[in-house]
């Protein structure tokens, strides 16, 4: 739950997250959303970094592989199931891909 400014109660605010994803050292890492350009901080997997200017990233940086340790920690904190889910879920996905390609 996210506290609203000026209010004493907490409520769920859709779209606000405690962390965001940042391309760093060949992977997408989760960092605290409060960090701004030039701030020093730490990823969820423990890598210390200084938040760079976004303008310096290559356009493909958002497509870099996700750091598995950050993903696991982020999912745990957000209450999201770990990936991949059950084998039945992955077989449904494979079936959908096969049908699209047919």
C-alpha cells in the first residue's frame, strides 16, 4: 500500500511502484524508484551504482536481459509469483505460439 500525501490512511494506488528497471552492466536491474540522475544507490541484487542520464543509453538497453536476482527480489516484494510459473502455464504459452505460427 502506498500512503497518500496529507492523508492518514493507506490505499492502493495503481501504477506506482517502489522500484523501477534500469539498464546497467548488460542487464536490466531493479532500483528504488526514489533514486534520481546522479544519485548513488543499490540494485535489488546488491550492485552499487550511480544513476546515469537516460540520454546516454542505447535504444536497445531496455531489451537487455533482466537480472534474475533483481527479478526474484522484485517479485517477492510485489507479491508476484516467481517466473516461470507452473509447467501447465508454460505449455499453454507454447500452444499459443504454435497456433499463431500455423
